[in-house]
């Protein structure tokens, strides 16, 4: 194994394609539902409030939030992926604002611009987490709230164990972290991150979600689109096919009449900017 294959690749925004963006827009029910049902309720949003969606993807959750704050409120959706921003802009139709921006650089927005900031299924893609939290705090008004969820490397998704087993079975010269790169945060490290960024009233809860997949190709397509092409990016076409066959073999004993079920684990947290 070479040094190149031993090193873990960085998260890249260069792998996204129009096809991946469209697939994500059509199949991101998992992210939308846990955002709508768990993350957004934790913010207790009110009509008239100004809200920033960081890493908004194609704008599905921003559209829902716009219906909560109403015409007297304001929702701004930002994402670093231009192809997904284009789809979000099409969806917005004037109901919310959309622009290209990274979590680490919200310089387009003045200090104390928003009542709430949220990152739904985003924080585990952010390279510079302290910088992103500092930016979120800066754009929040005094007493403003932040909510986010993130993968926890101490409690990985079932998919991570599946990839580990399949990579070994396929004899690939990569680790599971290289094949399925994310930058999750252990739950024990989240509070220090938020506290160091100047947030107070931190609270966190681990949630689990089950997803039923009918076929391996569906699992791979959803994982690739939701990771904007980072899933399997280090593999050649031949290696991808070898891994697909290995995943299929690993999953077959777990198949039920409806397909196979995999569990995801996400830590959800809230905090606020102090009043003074």
C-alpha cells in the first residue's frame, strides 16, 4: 500500500455534478424529514424572524422554514455547491433568498443579522468547525439560537461498518474513512467547540433513524449524491464495481422482503448567543 492510499482524502466540492444535484433534490427525504421533525422544532421559530440555513443544499428545508416565519420574516439559504444553489433558487421563487457561501465564510452578512442559524446534515462536512461556529455567532443577534446535527464517529452509521467489511472483502487498498470520508465530531467534543465559540445553554441529544433500501444501487446512489460525490471518489471504476459486489454480498444475509434496513445516528444540538 502506498503513502497516497494510506492518507485520508479531504472533503471536496469538486465532485458534484448536475446529475448528483438532481438525484439529491429528488431523494433527500431522510435529511429533510429529520430537519423538519427534529432540528427545526428545537429552534422554536416564530413568524417574522430572520433565519439563516447554512449548507441548504437544494433548499427543501429552507422552503419549509419560510412557511413558518411567513412573509414578515426572512430566510436566507447558502450552500458552497453552485449546482445545488441553482436548484434552490429555482425552488425559492421569491419566498427565500439563495446564494453561494461556505459555513466558514459568511462575510456577505453583517453582524447580528439573524435570529436563528441552523446546519442540517452539514457540520460533518465542514473543514474548519471553529471558524464556522465563530461566523454563525457573529451573524446572530444577541440571544439568537443555533441548531445543528452531525455524525458522531463514536456512534457510526450502519453504513460505515458495512463499508469496512466490504472494503476488506473486496481487497481494496483503502480504509473505510477514505472510501466514505466525513468529518464528524464525537459528542464529548461538541460542547467545548460551542463554548469556545462563545455560545451558552448548550444541549445535545443522540437520535437514530432507520432507512429501508430496496437495492444496493439505491444505497450507493443516495450515499453518493448526499456526499456530493465524495463517497467512493478515491476508487477507480473497476474498484467501485468490486466494492458494489462486496456490499451486495455482505448485505444479502440481512435482506428482508422489503429490502434491507440501515440505521443512522446523528447528534442534534442547540445553543444560543448570550444576551450581553
